[in-house]
């Protein structure tokens, strides 16, 4: 594992803010309930232990490239919304339990493991402070996990008809809530049925109307993060320019070419464009180039897809593992070859752009350089032809 050279101030502030959010939320619940001193001490130990493990898991996942949310602000915002709902729940009857919404919100920015851990912690804390019995806890945990599973269904590329989602979310929330309420109360009244019915309608409405808007906002934030890195005035890009105008022009050429080529195979064109822009970042940082590039990218909160491509620079440590990484490498070697040829007066009139592209890419393809990237032969040909259609890569 490659360690960061320093901690990101943005991440530190956001994590501290999230911890403060939990402290404030728990204090509000304390004020609404009679909690003994020893219970407060025990809950403080539980909260401290949870946060140590939660933050450690978040950092490890990000460094390993298994956590897709590079911006911790979204983690804070979703926890803020979750705590707002929890505080609201505390004013409702005990059998009111739309914890499915907590699972939906947290799973929108966390992976399944972190989301389950966070929702289980919140369910335990809420149950203890509210003085509820274990059946409520079981219900909260189960319905939160169901929310996480429904969140995955909403985030998948497979489009489920809205009427199915409405019926499933409504029926599941209603049945589970009634079942655990009966176990906790040993009876079900008309009031309970009415509250559960209204609650389930709200959950279904949230899933079909509000949650898609949240996912759309997250996508917009991800796009904004990529676009910020592509700004010509970005500090890191300006550092490259000060280091070398040639490197600066090379970065822009590779970025634009990589984006247009990735569009051809319907890949993540923004990730390819960003990776192309900073593909040779290590050159201005010195040896070890790849490690320094990754440290700098992590410090500046690069999306993990971009960091992964930088880690595969030139296939030195490992060959390209994704289609976008393969395309960025293809664009880099082609642009590099053309820049070298164009600088040589004796060879400038003898080379042809199409021939350079064919020879360069075919050489790497025949060596099996892109075999681990998942780039098919057909996609390789599409990318190559897209380069050839460029009037001038330089």
C-alpha cells in the first residue's frame, strides 16, 4: 500500500465535522430522554470505538481503491440528513420506524459494508437512548439492511419499472414494520395500522421521487470533481506548466484525445480525460515518480478511478487494469511518438500520422500489453480508428 505524504486538510475537517455531528445528535437524544450517567459513559465508549473503526475502514478502502467517494463532504451531508431523520423519529410513536431511509441515504455514498456498519450503530444507539426493547432494535436493523439492498437496486444500470419499486418498497416496509411492532407491543391497534400505512407510503414516495434526485446530485458532484481537475487554471496543472511548457501541451493533448477515444466505447470519458491530463505528473515530482504522483493525487482528493490509472503509468508497476487506463496509455504513447518525430527535422516530412498510430498501437497490442484491461479487440479497433480520424493530434 502506498502511503500519502500528508493528510488532506479537507478530509480531516470533514471527518471532525462528522464526529461533531454524531456528538450533537446523541446529545439531543439525551436531552429528550432520561439517560443515566453510566449509560452516557457506555454510549460514549461505543461511539468512540465505532468512529475509530469507521474512519480507519474508510481510509483503507479509499487507499485500496474500493471506496468510490473521494469527497468526504458527501459522507458528512448524508450523515447530516440521516441524523435529521433520526431526531425526527424521536418525536414519533415508538412503532414508527422508517429506518429504511437511513439505509438508502448512507448506501448512496458508502459501500455495503460501511453502510451496514453505520446503520447498525445508529439503530443500537437510538434504541438504547429511547429505552426501546430488542424487537425494535431487530426491526430497525433489518429494515435498514433492506434499505441498503433497495439502494443498490436503484443505483444499478438495470432499470426497474417504477411501479415495481413502489409496490416492493411499500409492501416490505409495511409488513416488516407491522411484524416487529406486534412482537414489541404484543398487539396491533387501528392507530398502529394507520401510522404504518402512512409511513410506508412516505417510504415508497421517498424512494421514487427524492432518492433519484439524491443520486443525480451525487453524479453531478462527481462530474464537478472531474471538471475541476480539467480546468486549465488548476494549481497542479499550472505546476506542470511551470515545470515545462512541453509537458503542459502534452498533458492537454493526451487528455483531449483520451476523452474522445473513451467516448467511442462509452467508458468513463471524464476519468480518462483527467488521468490523461496528469498521467506524467510524477515527472515534475521526481523519483519515485509513480509513488509521488499517487501521493499528490490522494492529497488533492483525486477520484479513485484517476488515481488507479496514475498507479498504472506506463505499465511499470502493473499493466492497465481498466479500459480507461488502456486508452490513456494508448493516447500517451501515440502523442509522445508524434511529438518526437515532429521535433526531428530530417524525419518530419517522412512520417505519416496514420502510420504512426498503426505501428505504435499494434506493437503494444501484439505484446499483450492491454490484455488485462478488459478492452476487447473491437473496442481496440474503435479507439484506433478514432485516433486516425483526428485531423491532427499535435
